[in-house]
C-alpha cells in the first residue's frame, strides 16, 4: 500500500523555548506562508466579508492619499494641477483599473502580479526577478508607512490648537506614530476591516463637506475661477502647451494611484459565493473587480474636485515647503472656510486614516514576504511569524524617517517609484496573460498601458532619482540577505512530506525483511543492464557491501535547483535486473538525506547509503551544489544528515568508495 511519512528530525522533544521567544514566534507553522496575512486566517471561499467592507481596508491606503496628494500636485504642476490630475485619472481608469481587474482574475488568492511574473521565468532567473520586484514592493509599502505617518505629523503640528512645544517636532511625532503602529501589530491585528470601515466612512464624509463648501465659495466668487484661468493662460501660451506640460508633469502625481496592489493583496478577505472553490473562486473575482472599480471611481472624483478646489482657492505660495498648505491642502480649506473646530475634527480624521494607511501597508508586507522568501530558502523560518517581521519593518521605517527628516515632499519620489514599478509589472504580466490566451486586441491594449507606465516610471526616475536609490537599497538588502540565508540553509533536509508509491513501498518492505536497507546512489538516467551490474559490483567491492544482501538503487532527478523545499514522491520499479527508487527533488544530497530519514522511520532500522567519490575541485563542487543541486554528493549528504539527526545511533550511514 502507499505510505507517507514526514522528513522531520526524529530527535527527542526540545526543551521549552524561553517565554520571550515563544511570544515572538507565536503562530509560526509550516503553513504560515499560505495564510492571507495578518488580517485573519484564510477564510473559506464562501466566507470572509462583503466587498465594500474589504474596499475600506484597501481604501485606508488609497483614499488617505487625499491628505497630501493635492498639495504635491500643486507643487508639481502649479496652476496646471487640475489638468495634470485629469491625465492621472485617465491613466487610473483606462490603465491601472483594467490591469488590476486582470490581475484579480489571474491571481485570485492574494499573490498579486508578482506571482504572475514568477510563473514566466524558470529556475534562478525567476527567483532573482521576484527578489527585485519584492525590493520595489518593499519600497512602496515602507514609504507608504513612513510618508503617511509624516503627513499625519504635519497635520498635528499645523493644527492651531496644538501646543507650541510641538513646533518642529514632526520627526518625533512621526516616530511615535510608527511605534504605536508597531505595537498594534505586535499585539494582534484582528479587527482591521471593522476599524477601516469607520475611518474611511468618516474621512470621506468630512471630505465631501469640505469640497461642497469649497464649491459654494467658488460659485459665490466666480472671480477666483477667472483669476486662476487668466494666470494659467498667461503662464502658458496655448492649450497645446498646457496639455504638453500636464503630460510631462503628471508622473510626479503617480502616488495618487497607490492602493491597487493592496486591493488584490486583500482578495482572500472578499466573501465568495457558495459555489466558489479554491481553483475557481468566481464570486470572489467578480466582487473584487467591483471593489477595484468602485474605489477607482470614488478616488478619481475626489482627486479632480480636490485639485480644482485647492488650486483655485489656495495661493500657490502656501503650498511651498513650510507653508500652511504644504502636505495638507484640504485641511487648510477646512480650517479656512469651516472654522478651527471643524478643521480640528478634519485633522483628527486625517491623522487617523493616514496612520491606518501605514497599517494597511504593513499588512501588505506581512502578507507578501512570507509567501516568497522562506519558500525560496532565502529567509530564516522565523520570517513566517508576524512579530519578528514587524520589528524588522519598524526598524527600517525608523531609519527612513530619520533619513528624510519626516518630510512628505522628499519621500513622494520614492513612493511613486515603488507604485509605478508594481503597476508596470502588473501591466506587463497582464499583457503576457492575455497574449497566451490568444486575445489580440486585449494584448494590444495592455501593451499600450505597459508602454505608458514605462514612460511614467522612467520620467519619474529621471526627475526624482531618490526614489530609485531607495528602491536599490531595498533590493540590494533583500538580495544579500536572501543569498546569505540560502547558503546558510543549504544543508537542511529541504523536504516536506515524503511519500512512497505502491511499487516503492513493496520494494522497501521486501528489502527491509532481510535486514537494514542498503541503497546505492546512482546517476539519474537510463542505464543498460550491464552498466547497473558494473555499478553494483564496483560499489560492493569499494565499500564492502555484505555479500548476498539485496540492494536498492536510489536515483534523484533535479528539475529546478532554485526551488528550496518540495514534497517528495518516491517511485519504485524493477528494470534492467535491478530494483530502483526514483524521486524528483530540489537538490540531490538533500533529497537523498530526506529519503534515508524517511526510510528509517518507515522500517525502524538505520539505512545505509553507498556513494562513489566525485573527481574535481571541492570549491567547484560546492558551487555546483549551491547552484545546480548536485556537486560532491556524498560529503554533503553526510553533513545534511549530521544536522538533521544529532543522535549517531539513529543517523543513516553514509559509505564512500
């Protein structure tokens, strides 16, 4: 019959971990990378929340940009801010929205566009590509955390009721908000959606009041519109020049498209239909598309109205660094036209949603990192736990805040770079996906969107190189730490469940009935009967296999050595006069060791494995093992077994001749 065992070390139960360590690693399991982030455990396909409630969770990131987007737009485009915002809205509705609706269909379990691209490139190229994208994703989410906290601090300092002692204390306030954010995640983050619904509802309602009030003032004083129009036409000679300038400056406004990646990351929280399955969650996909479309339409309306209101009603000098409208244009209108009391309520609402936008970004990071790095062996197992990652990300957020002195404008370039790279990757992945399905028109459309995002990204990087510098720091840090971890963990068993098919189980049982199992490691290819006989004879002579005892040939096939962990299925057969066990694994030594450990548990006897020495320089063999999964198999197998089983009496034996 078919059997299944686990390739875990069978050592005695370890001593209880210290209290602090147990608390820090709480929730760490071998399935951690499969759950849907810190919002909650993965719901069934028909459970979760209604789409509009989940929209509020991603909306704390997306909608909160209203806190600083109008001011940044005014700095970037000046009097042409509304026209540049129109270009941004067109790109949002005609570019980003169709792309992420496609991503929702292709990746309905929260993996996002990175998973789509991971499937395009095999072997190490795919892993490297994902690591680079993770660097940009980390830039996006980390700058979301720090920029949002910095803007919240600006709202605190600029409030007229704030004590004078807070003047110039933006950095310290930002650090305090980051500490509070970290504390929330260290304690737990189970009520995210409920809090998000309240914050988004209150914030959007207050913005409606501010914008309606602004519209009334514009309507009662049409001269303001005339003054704005005259100044704009005097500054730019013709409508064509205006459009051209708007097209040139709109990349600086790209951070107004943030939130789409978060929107697909929280997909598993969307309630599906009763008929949904893991393979075909049609209801979840449909409602996520509703979520994305509704959020984009709401945000587009607010962006246009806020840009018009702030450009017409606020003097341009007030947007400059140190000005009262810098980073808080709508709050400036709230205080000016609705009084300090309402303005303070608006400030509190803005501070709360900006702070919670950091929570949404943190949730995105905690959802993203455990999906990839531990699975690649490029991070320690503790990165599957939430709390150690929270502390790591908080340390990075503190460093970024101190680097930029909690300045919103200085961080906007890095923010836009991260957003645009993720959108470019999503549009490219969507282009490839529709091309593979044979949709020519869709391929042309998504290809055009990809080109636009590429132009926008390049323009942004040229004008704001600080963004790509920050991203490169994240990328280099991820690459160095990932490969260091991969080398450090290379000698682990690297196997999940080890399963024997019926033929393999029978071969093992028959051989085990005559004593300890003896396996000859052999090259994984079809040999002739004579070749197998020569191999067996040479091994018996060189390693003194007992005469007359049965032997099994163990052959390991490596399909993708860049993979770190796989579930192993051992297949058995009798061919060319020998009995063979054949298995596919991520690396020859690790797979051999995992199979030997499993055979020990299955038979109750310590198995023996027999190898031949490999000619060549040991350093080159080590590099072959790290890159290609083979190299000098015998000593590496022995080292893997030594680390997996400290008890010498229970450790499978390795013989080399």
